[in-house]
C-alpha cells in the first residue's frame, strides 16, 4: 500500500497546482514550460460494469494530479514528488522496473505510448496530487493521464481523449498488473465541467448529463484503504467472464434481465449473483442518466441505493466501513441516495444531497461515523471538473483562475 505524505483536505486543488509551479521554479530556476492536470473521479452509478462492456456514470472531480514540467535534451524522465518527498529518474530506452512504487505508473504510461508507436521526448518536473490514494477515486488513472499529457506536450502528440484513455488502461493492465476496465481512465481524460458523463464502455461514446437542480455530490471517505492488485477485483472479473461465456456472449453487457432470468438457475450460485449485479447495474445506470436529464433527484437517489445493495449482496465488494457510512448517510435529512463507489473493499462512498442540507450533512455524517467506528473520515462536497489538460499557459493564469474546490472539514472533537 502506498501512503501519501500529503493531506488531501489541506488545500484546494488549485493551491496544489500553484504549489507545484512554485516548487518547480525553486528547483529549476525558471517557470515550467507546461503544467499538466488530470482529475480523479467519483462514480455516481455503474460499478464493475466497465470491464463488462457496459455503462458507467462517473464525473471528474476537482481533486487532481498536477505536473509542472520542461523538456530535457535526452531520452529520460526525472520527476520530484512533493507528496512522497522523493525524486524518481528513469531512462525511456529501455524502460526498466525499479525505484519508487509511484513511478511505475509513469513508466507504465511511457511504455503504453511507445507500444502505440509514439516517439517519446524526455522531460523533468515536479508533481503533486490531492486525490487520496486507495480511496476509490482513481488516483492511479489521474496520474496516468497527467503523465500522458506531459509526454504529449514534450513529444508533439495530438491529444485524443479516447485513444489516450485506452493507452492508460493498457498501462495499468499490462505494466502495473491491475485488470481494470476503461472507466477511470476515460473520465479522467474526457470529463466535462459541471456534468457527469454517461460512458458506453464498448464504444467509448460519451454523453454529458447534468445533476438534478439544487443537489450536490458529497464524497465520504471511510479512512479505510484497499490494494486493488491484492484484492478480489481480478477474481470478480474472471467470474464475470465465466458468466458471459455461459450465456454465449462477448460480455455481460449483452445479457438483459429476461435472458438472465431464463437461464440463471443453471449457473452456480456465486457466478449467478455476480452476473445479476452486472445485468441490473447496467439497467440502473441507463435509468439514472434518464433521471438526471429529467431532474428527478428522488429517482436517481433510489437507483444509487439499489446499486449499493447489489454491490453489497450480489457482488460482495462492500465492507463494514462502507456499509456503515452508507447507512449513516441515508439517515440524514436531505440525502436522496448513497452508495459505495469504486472497486470496493474500502475507500469512499458517494451521496446525492439537497444543497440546502449540504453543510449539516457533512458535519453530522462525519461525527456519527467517527462515533460509530472510531475512524476519522474526510467528508467533502465536490463539483464536476474538466478532463486532463494543459493548464496555466501563460503560467500566471493558473494562479488567477481557481477551480472552485470546496472542502468542508470534519468537526473537531
């Protein structure tokens, strides 16, 4: 497990970007040539459907990975991490494993880009992030996409969000060893400010959808962590593939509720539960997008609640901490719905809350969760941000244009 030295609630994300720029100037004696930013994400609904070619409904959040950089004259990369207080340096030819664990994500991205035929330029820089690690908010995808943006800048690559998301997914699958789907990388690459994005994970078609009026999204970090590589994630994926083979289809996305009901009794009980979650979750995700377009917060919240129950009971990827957080959130005035988000086994939940109740919701959920579990959570409101981009050129605009990140700290004792 990688542990960050950076307190994610300590400063708004724009301040992280400013800190990266100032640290770069202190280290190199000049302003960076580029600043790359790629956001984490929170998934509103559509969990464990992405690697089944299904539908997901995430939004890019205001927390992000930032890299300030300049080109080098050789084929190497040197990056100082403010979060870990260390520098990683590696050659691009040949790429070799070793060094700080976090640097493997940079190497993985370089490897995937090279596999696609890109000739990579070297660069050096400073990076930092306020996306919590291991919380289910896609810190790894944010790092991969920020790195891809850095390489695209120094190497003169054209940027296509879908293509870069695919390459970042390849990096995580083949170099890092996590058999993830495309959702995390795609939303980090293609997020839209002010909107969640319905993603068809087979075609990569994206459709922005607005949140219901007068509601906010609240992230509920349980202060528990899981390691995806060591978790049951890959086992769940194998079970889904086995179910798809049973139904004779490329992926569970191709099985509807009627087809599942007609044949599920012939599956073993565990595989049937896994498949039932994916089939019903795809339907819930499409219905949630319709509810958002209609501005129906009650319908969206009910679908979020049903999603969590399915993840807990059929897919079995929740945890005691996540279940407690969701139960506490649902009991609060103004909460329309709440569910775990991310791969599971720890990390974060997400809630849809009436704006008028937002501050009280954050305060009361944090207090009750700490009372019940003894763990100190981070609970905060987030807006929807744009996807990976080069920002702050000229650099002065970075310091003048905040990202309007809102953090409401937990109450004191």
